[in-house]
């Protein structure tokens, strides 16, 4: 069944590009593809795909440059960066060049498909821009708007906040949150999660020590309160 969702794959490894294209077409997506950065900019701006899968390392122009250029020219849809396993997602300057999310290579094709389905459901079709308090979250472009001010979110903070906003007023266990944000093969621990929660609270709460929104549920995890 055609999903009416257009995905562009920008990847210079022909074998990987073929495999991803084949799988996504089988899933019912309309797939566009190219192998270099200069062509990618033209393709994205002309075809306006719902989702771009963009390799970090490309001939002619790096993925980060492609991303920054199309954002500057008004492209606001989802851009998922394909990165090396060694790259720390918190060190990717997502806000400045506008990447929405990332997936590490080599990736499991089923995990990639599940990630894309989640993006299609919550971001592409719903065009999520969720308001809470005096803030508005724009997940595609890493924008948290508070008053007239833009607040920078890292990729992981963006993932965490989006998951809470999709599950407002529900108690979320630490295990579920870690699985959702870091994935199956992660060796992340609860201290790392709690550190990210502290950082996120500093950006969204009036008093991070007594949070109105992102509340701790003792012995279980967290709850995003928006009632």
C-alpha cells in the first residue's frame, strides 16, 4: 500500500543506498536517491521530501553543509543524519545546522523502518508543534520557542522532550525512556538519563528544582504534567 510519504536517501555507498531504497519501496514509501552533496541540495529543494536520510560523509559537500543550506532556504521537514558509530550524538551540533535526528551506521533495517514509521506518524502527518505553558516545541528544526526566544536543544534532549509530549500525563519508566531515546544496543545507564533530564529541566522549567512539567515519579521514572 502506498503511504504517500516521500523519502530522499542521500548516500554515496551504492550498495547501502540500494538496500535501503529496496526496503523502503517494499514498505510502500516513494523513494528518491542521490549519492553526492551538491545533487542532494537540488533534490531536496525541488522534490521537498517528507523525510531526508542524509549521510554525514559525502563527496562534494558534507551532510552538515547540505542540511544547513536547505534549512537556510526554507526546508523544514524531517532530516535524519546517518552517522558513524563513534560519533557522540550530543556532540553533533544539531541546532546550528538543523538536523532533526540521527541513526548510527551500521544500522538494523527493521530499526530504521520503525524509526521512520514513528516520524511519519507523529511528525510528518500530525505536523507536531506542541504547546505547553508558554513554550512551543518544533521537533523537526530543534526549536523550543519560549516567548520570542529560541532555545537550543541537543538531539537527545529533542528526542526525550518529543517522547514526553507524545505521552503527556502518563508515567514513563526509566527503562522505557532509555529504550526509546538510545535504542536497543545502548549501554546507557540511568545516571546518563538523569543527567539529560536535569539539563532539559533547566531549559523548560521556571524552577528546575521544583519542576512544573517534567516531574519525577519516585521509584518508577518520570511524568510530563500538562494539565
